[in-house]
């Protein structure tokens, strides 16, 4: 079941620029689309609410539909990625994302928007996992934190595209036109992967022993049976659930309702949020690689970053609104440190399990993001709105306080001293 140690096209046989052009770039563009879809509602949600008519809970559930379909396919996705390869899976699913964007573009009620958003989530569900799987196949183990950081940077550029650029765009076109364009970009991204990314050569396929379905399910039992997996993952998915739900939706209404920024100010602050994440995924990956060379485990900068992220969230919950753009910058930077969890797990588990390990972690993260995004909307909806198109500041702060308490519990669960054996090799 183990992957071969050497194949005719081993990573060392290809120049770095070739790997960048044929591996990192195509899959990076795919993850760009994934994050663009994930965060676009943060800026365009006021137009959708006015056009279709959505309550806070309906807005939260509709936007979160992306996360629940994304999470639902993570376990079978890991098996499919390992069996058929990232190239084929990614190409096919991006066509589903295009169909979802088209459905969303024609939606005139909450149900149609939910269906479209759900199809989008399904369609981009492999964008990150396919990229991480490909990195493991082509790059040396010690480079995994750095090249994973490059992929995450592409996603952050996608998130940046939905801040000030999106605010400027929707002043000239409506949100439905935006989604028609996104449908076309999804098709182009899928075709780029299909025609640029190399297939694994026949020799590689012959050397790989493809496990039967039952054997792959047994591998999942190894992942979910690992005490180390749960010790790390509980902390990570609770934090990521909050981070993703605020980046994708609720940070923008908080900036409007609590910090009292206008639309331009909200877009600028969200731009800083994603600039922070962009710098974070690049620099934190590099810091982790350098620290690893000095004998410091990758998990150390990951835990330190999550701790700093919690401190920043406390400032949000305390309604420290003197410098909201700085708060967003810090949240984006330190919140991105939890992406190192994928590198930690990839280094702990054998290569044959990388697809299952990554998707197991991803499934938990997106279930948490779905629950968080929806329940924040429910909580805010319990408080009377101060005006049309606005939400209660008290509702925002209560929701944040609850989420921080849950995250702190997960953080303590990880730090609590106990013997946790490494996964079996």
C-alpha cells in the first residue's frame, strides 16, 4: 500500500521552475477560485439581502451551505484523490462549481441560493486537498510547510479579490453578473489543470498498489483512531471554524454594525484582514521550515499563532474599535497559523494516508465553519435590529464571547499534559 520511494519522474528529476509552473500554479489558481467563492458573500451580502430578502439566520445558513456540502464529501474525497489522482478529480469538480455559480446567479429565493451555494461548495471541495496531495507527491518532505504556504497564499489572493476590488466591481455590475463571470472562471481553471498538470507516468501507477475500498476505510480508522490526530484537530477545527466564518461573512457586518464603518471602510478593513492572512501563510510557513531546521517541531509555531489569534478575538469581543483595520490585519495574520496543522499531520502520518488525513481534518474544520456561521446569524437574530440593513451590536458581541469560550476549551484540551503516542507508520 505504500507509495514507491523512487519513480522515473521523481521530484528531483524536474527543475523547480517546472514544478512551479505545472504543479503550484494550476492548483494555486484552483484554490484561488475556492477562496474567492468562499469569501465573496462578505461584500455582496447587503445587495443579496435587499434583492432577495434574507434574515440574519437565513443569510448565515445560505452562506454556510458552501461549508456543509464541502464537509460532506471530505472523507470520500480523500479516497477518490488517492485512487484517481488530484488532476482528474479537481478538473471534474470545478465544472460542478461552475454549475453552482450559474444556479446562484439566477436565484430569486433563499432555496435556490442555498442550492447554488451548496453546489459551489461541492465543486471546490477538492481545491485545497488536491493541491496538498500533489505537493506531497512531488516535493521533498522538508519543503511541505513552505509549498503548502504558497498554495494557501493563492487562496488569500482570492480572498483579497473579494474586498476592495469586489466593492469597486459591484458599483458597476450587479451581483448576478459577478456570479456568471465566476462560473466562466471556474471552467477556465478546470481546463488549466486538465491540460497543464502532468499525469503520473504508467510506471508510477504500476508500482502503486491501489488498496481496495475496504482497505482504504481501514486507513480512515487509523486516522480517526489516532489520539494525536484528535488532540491537534479539536483545537484546530474549533479555531478554524470561527476564523473561516468571520472571514467569509460575519467580519464585514461586525465592521458595519459595531465599528460603524461605511461600505468603503468595511472593504478596506477586509482587505487588511486578507493582507494579514496573505503575509501569514507565507511567512509562517517559512518560519516553520526554518524552525524545523533548528529542531523546533512545526506544531510549536502553529500553537503560538492560535494563541495570538485568540487574544485578537478578545479585542473584537471587547469592541475595541479605535483601529478596526489593524484588528483585522492581526486576525488575518495569526489566524492563518492554524494552516500549519496540515503540515504537522502530513509529517506525522505515512504518505499513503496523506489524502485521508488532510480530508479528515478538513471535514471537521468545515463542519465547524458551517455550524459557526449559521449559529452566529441565529444569535444576532435574537436581538432587535437598530435599522434596515443593520444588525444588533450586542448580538455580535454575545456571539463572539460564546465562540471564544469554546475555542479556549479546545486550546486547553491540546495543552493539557498527557502522553499522546504518534500515529503508527
